[in-house]
């Protein structure tokens, strides 16, 4: 099957949707499908290196951008006018991501030279572009389209900028043109109108799960890791960090994040007990996770959003201490610090996230 995948970023960008797009394109090509991967490319050689040796895949850059702040290799240098326009029209027009709708439309000839389309968001404006193709081009109406929605558009202010309510109607109209909609968790169905729920299917995040990891050895002092971002009012580490400042026993807490404003105030008091790192490429991070005594998960204040990082936690095979939003179970923290994880750690069904199975489920929806 000739499949076009529409997304924002791909490898080496570090984000759940970049992982989704890259892994899905890679596996579909391995399974013999002809794949066109449309993205905002950065350094082409970095992306192509990931796909080295894989046939049946073509990586296509949407073309020059003016407002977007990132490409697949990192930040884009923008002018003052572009930044001002993006800030001014963030809520009313979902800038700068609205530009993705234009980029998809611009590539319509290449996109529609396929037998099926998968669009991957966030950002949702990728789906809007394909929705416009369905509405205004005759050829698109006959091409099966699956819209893969990792997070909800409305109710996810940290990713979508708390857009004006009328944009929800526009977004739902575009999504309604899809032949099928995929979401990662059952609870996310409730975010969408009842009229659309029959076409919604649960397809979890997919990863390569057969990875060689270092053998775990107990650390000299309790060593634990958190990897991912933080959000005000959604995923917050400060209750735990404040509790850790009161502990006299030795430990090391490694945090891999770019949201350093949440952890910086605790660095002076915790000293060497708190080590903050930038993000790592996924395979490097997995090796770090596998050496920890346990891992830390901060639960979202939302049932419709599940961090994809939990799958990597599961692959690492280390115990997971899950902290509920807005509360701190001190007894659980104490037990984990003493190496007592029995019945307390979060279990992850890694097999259900095998990219080989995930790719086949997408193909089934496209038939």
C-alpha cells in the first residue's frame, strides 16, 4: 500500500508525536508498504541516518516556514514580526501551528499521490490541513484517512494554547472528514462529540520494545529518575521535591527535563542529591533508566492524557513510583527509598505497545 504520513517533526526531535511518526513510518516501510513521510525537516542527514537501510520510504519536507519555532533538528531562528504575530494570534488563530495547515495544503499533490493517509497530531493543525483536502479536492474524498490524535485539542491548554471555543467546532468539523480517528486511551473518546465516537479506535503509542539494556545492579545509595516535562496544574514535581528536602538519608534524584523552572528552586537545598539533565535520545535514556533503583511518574490531572514516557519506563523493567496529582503518599515514598516496591509499583503492559502490532492496526483501519 502507498501511504502518506503527515506530521510536524520526526527524528531526531524528542517528543511523543515525533516518536510516533518516526517509528510508525519505519515499521510500515519494513512491512513492505511504500511510505511518504511529510514533516518540517531540519538537517536531512540526521533524519535519513535513522532510516538508513530501510527501503520503501521517502522523506519529504513541507518547505520553508515563517512562523513555526521548531523543526526536526531543533529551534528555528525567527524574526521579531513572526514571533509577535505568533504571540498575538495564539489563542484566536492557534498560531504558530496554523502554518502547518497551509503547509499540508501546499503539498496536496504529493500527499494525494497515495492510496491512504495517516495524519499525526498534536499539533491538530496537521489534521485541519488534511480535512481541507477532503472538503475541497475531489481526489481526497476517495482516499482512506486515519487521524491519529495523541492529545485532545480542547482541554489540553499546555499543548494547544487554550484556544477560543469556536476553534473546537472547526477542529471537529475537520476531524469528522476522517474515515477513522485513533486515540491512545479509552477515556479520550469522551472528549469528542457523540456523533464521532463510532469512528474512534484505541491505538496506543508504539515503540520498538526489543532493546538491549544494561544489567541492573543495586546502587550504593537510592537512585531514582524522572524523565519528561512538567506543567503547572497538570504534572507537578514540587510536592515530592519539597518532601525530599526534609530527608536526611542519602539519595540521588536524576531529572531529565527542559522545564527546569520547576526544579531549580530546590537545587540549592538538595545539592548533589538533585541532578538535572537535558533530554537524551531515546535509546540513551533507556540505558540510564535501566540502571536506576526505581523511576518516578507524576500523574496528570487529566484522564484523557497519558505520558508516553511510561512505556519507556516499562521497557526499562525498573519499578515505577507513581505520584497522584495534588497529593504525596509519604509512606509510598519511604517504602521505595528503602527498596520495598512489593505491590506498590505501577505496572505497564509493554507488549501492547509493540510497534509491529501498532503498524498492523493502522493498516487494518486504512483498508
